[in-house]
C-alpha cells in the first residue's frame, strides 16, 4: 500500500476496522469478554485475579456476599472465600440469613457437638419455621463451619416477627412482647429515602396491582429484616471490640443479593450502628450466560456492589427478574 494517497488509505483503514472490530472497544462489544468465575471490580469494570482479590478481602472486617437462592455455585463461592481466608491465617465468622435468632442456640450446639443428629439440629434451629427451603442447599456451609470450628451467626429476626410486620405494619407489630425480647422495639426502622425508593420500586415490579397500604407493609417488613440483620453484625463487631468475642474475622455475611444492593439494605445500616469506620466490602454473585451480558453491564454501570462475581447457572437456570 506504499505510495497510495492518504485519501485512499483512510477509507481502506476504516474498512479494516469494520471487518476486524475496533480493538479499543473490543472488550466492551464482545459478550466473550465475560466468563464464569470471573470477578469484576465495579469501580473500574475490570477483572480481578482471585489471589490478588483475596489479598484485599483478607483485610476487611465484613465481607457481604449477595447470592441467588438455591444456586450451588454461590455456596461454592462462599466456601472458596473462607478457604482462602483460612489459608491466610484469618478466622472467618459466617453469618447466614437462613437462620433466625431463635435458632442460634441450636446452631451453636450442632457446631460444637458432632454427635448431635442432623434432624435434632434442624428442629432446634427452627429451620422449617424460619427458612423452610431445602436444607441441603446450604448444608455445605454449615458442615464447613463445623469442620473448621467457624462461628456461625443466625442473622435474621424470627420469621414470626417479620410476618407480624408484614401483616399489621410496624406500628402494630411493635406491641408484640417479642419485640422487647429481641430488642427491636427501639430503632427498629430507619427510613432512608434511597432505600425506600429502591425497595418500593422493586416491590411494585414484582407484586403488581396491590394497594399502597400493602406495599407500605411489605416495605416495612423488608426494612425490619435488613435492620435486624445489620443489628446482628454490628453487635458482633461491638463484642469483638469490647473483648467479649474472640478476635478474628472477617465476618462473611451470606444473604440474598437484594440485602446488599447499592450498599443500602445491610451495609449502610451496619455503618450507622457502628461507632467509627468499618472496613467492609460487598460482592454481588450472579449466574452468567452469554445472553445475560448486557444485564451484567447494567449491574456494573449501576454500581450494584463493590464486586460482581460471575458464576455458573444454578439448577433452576437463570433467576427470574422483575421488570
């Protein structure tokens, strides 16, 4: 092509870019830029090597993992993180949404006594009453904690109280004596505008056609749960600070992804409850297939969390999204 005038070279160069793709934008245009088990740092949009990432996570006080329920790959992701923390001489504390406060004693007994029968444990931890799904879906987390002597926190308020809020609204539910027992009568609802906006929008998309009063009760129940889970984490951090719980950590909080989105539900409430700064980070776990590439880009653009971790699909396939 030597000797051709610039006016001829320019369209030839443009044609070459069309045929081969613009290398500067290739990663943005190709779904192949994503793949399963890839960790994406949201603030840069770039992939992070797992070992390098774990160097960062090992310095945190709280790691919030947001899962898609019943996805075995997300349980495996949590196990990978805990194995890596143990390898770095950290002693993680596992906090599980799947257990209610009224099941903590049963959980403690099962973790400390290998002779406790599985069926007895499920009864004493009130599994059916508080979660009710297949225990097998989350059993690897409990078994790992038992094997490695990892303390497990039951994150959730008792489900009966959450249902009471959903049925009667927070004002009516506060009359329940159980609210005092679990110290949820004072400061049970922090009504943050950003949280309200996100949760109500999602409730309306997922439960179309309800009354404003019904949406408000559902919102208050969601708020109540998130405040309760934040209370569990912040109180444990305070106990460590005051020498009432063993030094260790970080806390690995394992909940549905909606409880960590945009830092609003649990992480911001932990910050509000805690005196002083906290080193904490959020990890949004999501199943990946090439057809969902644009959805992944949206999660990153919207800053759903500090990191997005792409995993294989669960047995139920891609999760249903409310639109």
